[in-house]
């Protein structure tokens, strides 16, 4: 069992909306959901533990430096926009 196998399963799941929905539903159950996710992975030929599933999901949720830059405006500073209409209270 390995985190690598869990990553491979999650990468394969990116191609299937139905599988993504099922993963989201399972993980929403907390700790027992990770065990169910490991069982789901095994049914698709990927052997990993509930801990591996949790680790892989947490790692895949982290953003790279490039992704962070794109989210925050590529320079670390968000552009300032002037308001063209008065605020609504």
C-alpha cells in the first residue's frame, strides 16, 4: 500500500465525473470515508490505505508556487480597481 498508488487512483479519477462525485461523497464522511475511498480504489485495481488516501487528497489540495501566483495576481499583489459607482448601503 502506498500514497503513490492513492495519487495514481486520484489522477485516474480526474477523467470520470461520476467517480469524482463518489469520492467527494465518501470523503465527506470524515475518517470512515477514507477507508471507503481505499476500498473504492482497490475495486479499480489500486491498493492503498485510508491514511494513504487522506495524505494523497491533502497533497493534491495544495497549490504550487505558480498556482498561488496566478491566484493572487502573479506578483503577490492584487490589482487595485477604482470604484466607478457609489457604494450601495
